[in-house]
C-alpha cells in the first residue's frame, strides 16, 4: 500500500535522526584529531604553525562532510515526501 502522509513524516524524522548521529560522529572525529594535534604541539613534535594549518584542514574536511550529509538528507526528504 502507498505510504500515508503521516508515515512519510515519520520516515523523514528517522532520516533526520540518522543524519544527526553521523554529524555527531564526524564532530567527535574532529575533536579527537584536534586533541591529537594539540598533544603533538605540546610535545614539540610539530610546530605551532603546522598545528594551526592541520586544524584548519581538519575543519575544512569536517565542513565538507557535514555539507554532504545535509545534501543527502535534503534529497532523501524530497524523495520520501514526493507523492
């Protein structure tokens, strides 16, 4: 049977929750990476400039992947709500 509007909205909420979990996972990876960079800087293994550049690169990668998740969510939402 075709999906009801109510069921479609429930599915969209489920997809939104899954996307948010993935975003949290990505942010946790970013936090761990930044902690590792701070530790390397503190130990003197890398310079302050290198640590700053690496943190900037980690942030750009994080932003890219979060944007991809948002894009996928919007496409899936449109697909689910389409009659």
